[in-house]
C-alpha cells in the first residue's frame, strides 16, 4: 500500500492516524490494525530519517496501536455465562478517533465562520474622553480659610528664600576614573609595589560607587596596557601587576 | 417615563458613539428600565435593520449589541480602503478552540487527551488573543485550571451566544467531513446503525 508523506501536515498523532485510515479507505469500525500500525511506524521512521523531531506523543499512540495489535492476536475468551465477554480491543481507539474527528469538524466549521466574519466590519472604540470630561473640581472653602491658606503659603516661601540667600548648595565631590587611575599609579610608585590585589585596592573604599570606579579604572588601565590583570579562577582574587610601560605619561586622559 | 420610541432612538445613538458592543444592562440603567425591556428594544432595532436590508446592521454578542457593516458590502468597502484584519487562527489553534468551546469548562488535560498532543503554547496563544479565558478550577486532583471561551470568541466567529454553536455530535456528519471524493463508505455506516 503506497501513501504520500507530508511532514508538516499533521497536528498530532491522531491527525496522522485519521489520515492513514482515510487514505487506505478503511472502515473506521473495522480498522486493520496490523496494516495501519505498519504504515504509522513507517511514517515515524520516515520522520526520523528526515531528522524531524518526533514528538513523544506520536510514540505513545504507536505503543497503543501495537498493544491493540497484540491483543487482536490473542483468542478472545468469553467467560461462561457472560454475554459478549471482552469487547473488541479496537473499541476504545475507535471512540477516540471519532471524538477527535468530531472536533476536527468543529474546527473546520469555526474556520468557515472566521472567514465569513471577515466581511463584517466594526468601528474600533474611539476616544470618548471629550464626551466624558470630568468637570473641574471646586474647593469648598470660604474666603477666610482661603486667605489663611494663601498666607501660609507666602510665609513658607519667604522663609525658604531667606535660607537660600545665605547658603549655597554643595555637591559632594565624587571620584572620577581619571583621579582613581592617578591614585592607583601613585600607590604603586610610593610603595614600590609590583603586585596588588583588587581586594586590597578597594579595602578602604566604603561606597559601592567608589568600588565600581576603581574597577572601571582598572579596566581602563588594562586597556592602555599600563597594568596586567590576572584572575586564576571564577570569583577568585584579582591580582594587578604593574606593566612594563608603566608611568603617568602613558595614561591618557580620555 | 420616556417613550419607547425615544429610548430606541437613543439606543441607536448610544451604539454609534460606543462602537464596542454595548451591554444591555448598562443601557437599561440609563433609562431606568428592566434588562428585559432594554433587550427587547435592541432586538427590535436589530430586526428593523435586517428587514430594511440596511448597510449597517446590529449584531448581538452575549446580551450586548453593536453596530457593524453588512457583510454584503465588504467588496465596496475594500474598493474604498483596506480594512485592518485580525490574523486568522492556525489549524492547531482552531482545534484547541473548538474543544474549549464545546467542552467548556475544560482542563488542559482533557484537551490534550482528545488531541493526543500537548497544547500549552496553543492555549497560551488563544488566551493572549482573548479568545479563551480561565474559568475557575476543577475539583479533580491537583485542582487543574478550567478554560472557557470569551465574548471576544463569540464576536470573532459571529455567534450571539454559545447555544448557537453548530451541533457536532451527529456521527454521520463527522464521517462526511473528510474529502467526499475519497469515497468514505457511508453505506457501511447505515449497516452499523
């Protein structure tokens, strides 16, 4: 039995199974399980051959098919006195296929509706705020209360202005990268050091800002090859060595 | 007491200004009339528009009413301009949506059992498009989330309410769904039943 394989056609294992049953023109109430299982497995192998990732769900249904196939091989024993005995092992599968087809049909119906509804157009809701603008809120105050409030306001403003007249606002000087580079170089020179760890450098820095500036300064110095930086392991100690070309003259202001 | 004629005329204006589906309850409150009365007025208006074959029609979505264009005129509208359209739903999305619509309230597990494949992402997409919403929790083990359809779903597919969903339970219809040229033996079916 030949059949065409279209890889991207199937939405799931049932979709594939229904397709196989229909193309082989089988009666859904009399599925030839052996033939269908073989086709189903061939299809999965084809998918694997084409390197398509086969969803585990396809395997689950394959297992179900094989189980039914093996049950069909066993003689069906009807216990004495029990009418009918065990049902057809295919019954449950048929029920599931019918259920699936029912919803596939519903999906097709919805698709048609969706298309039909494209002919019906609506106006998007417009900005209705011009119609619903809230009226201004009025303060419920008598003139004396209002005058008192205004007076208080003037008084406060006057006080603030008086203070401002006599004082200037000062910002704390923040460390700059240029300054920090100079200070690190000075440190190396003063103590005639060859090596220093990052921990030692930031030991006295109390703020995060200064620690970050120190780190960025080191990056800048490393870029200019003024220093060599080594870190043996992740999160390990960073060792800073002074490079051969060390010297203030090499550090350009950026 | 405002006259019926005035109220109906007012409803027409309200729908025009509102654009979106106008809730019957909201409209009823404006005139201090019962929801039933308001609903009947809207339904009458809708009927009048249909009978006169107007270019504007009234559509009902779950006890809300909205002015829309007549589907017959879409061709002429397209001559004038290109209306912005929502992206159509994929086959997968339609399948999941169909199961939610017919089986609601339904858990993800139940949907997956019918389709035989996972549907997390499809369901997520449907929720994002506001076609599906959470509808409480099942009392089953693990209290899984239940899903149901929204009013936007009704609007998207042009249903007034869920009762309008076409019947899919008749099996003969199911059997005829697939390409008829493939010759599905309906004859054998009559033997079965």
